């Protein structure tokens, strides 16, 4: 990256004949903003010259095979303030900061922000996937768990959703959490901590059939109450299913590579439903803040 001399434009994977000596030249010829306004994603790709220049330059844009490669480029490009990362596998764009001071890998490694937000029509297979996962998990936790519940959008008949099965494993108290942490990884479920949500611990896994998230929740936790109230309300009111489906599709189209904005965009609708079920203002604020700080 440091020995890069020229920037070549790539528009939807096709290289055009524009060649620039530096960032200023790049912006004068055809800025990314102007290109995007014409429906094209203009990303500049740094290419190595056969002979290094006397004064190395650092490219402001890069194309990488995956997020890890982009992160390595950001960390090695100490003279550049930013890199715009095009994930060739997902056709997504992410701006990666690369300050001269030490780059914090922890702040950049969240690959969820570059995954495409995909909302699809309801699939009856989701209920089948839940049953199979439940039947596989229950023998390992039946001595301390109360029940296993299918929650989230895939649990509601007719609701459009991301194809990820959400499951709540309900325990009598958080004192049983160490048992879950010791046993669930044996089933391929990776412990991810609370992820900022009090009263539950998250586990995730993917099988040949389904990506699924499992949450260990205390029976009196707000997180569990939130999940069950929202699910049961949507199951009871088909008109809400239609409204919520339309909202989710709109947000997925508006924020195709920004899961945080997608989640935040759903928050007011979710809170309006929960407010009908006698949750306190403090509880509603807590749920809203958790969604908005993802």
C-alpha cells in the first residue's frame, strides 16, 4: 500500500481508463459522491508499480477480499486518514479509519456492520429448524432450564424476517449461567456474553440448515419479557405483522449494509407495541437505549 503511485477507478467491477496521481486528481476527475449519484459505486483500487517511487504514497481507497484484509491495510497505512473498503464478496462499502496513532482492532473488527441486511418472506422451515435445535439442546440443559422458546421474527407466522432463528433458553436464575456456558459450546454454540443487554447471555452458531442465536435468560429478566410480549402480540394481531413486515423491508432497503441503523429504525415501532403491555417507562427506556447503542 505504501508504494502505491496511481489510483485506478473501478465501477461495478469494471476498470475505466481514468488514472490519477493523487487524491486531489482523483476528486477532480470523478468523485465517489458524484459517481454514486449516477447509480455507480466508484471505488479506487491501489496497485503496486513494478518499481517503487522515491517518495511512497499511501492510497486512500482499497479493494479487499474480506474485512480482515481491509483491516490489515488500514493498520499498515499509517499515512492515510481513511480507507474506503469494498468487500468483493458482498459488493458492500465500508469506511475504515486508519489514524496515525495506534488503530484499535477491537473497534474495527465487528464484521456485522458489513454483512448485508437481508429480509425475506416468512419461511415455514423456520419452525422446523427451531424444533430441531430445541430437541438437540434440551437434553444438555434439562436439569437446570425451565423451557426453550422460539422468539424473534422467525417465530411469527407470516412475518418477513432475517433468516436467523432466535431462541430463548429460560433458567430459574442467572446462577445457572455457568452451567450453560460449560455445556452449550459442546453443541457448537459460542458464548458471546451479554452484548450489552442485561439479564441474558448470547450464544450463536450455524448449522448446514440455519444460523441461530440462543439467549440464556432468567425467568424474570426484562430481556425475556420483551421477547415474549413482542412475539405474542404479533401472533395475535395480523395487521401488525403486515405493518412490521413492511417496515423491516423498507429499512433493509434503506440500510442494506448497516445493521445498527436497521435495528434502530425498528425501535420506535417495537416500543409502541410493548407500551400496550404495561411495561414501565424505565423498562421501555432501557429497551430503547439497548437497541440504539448496538
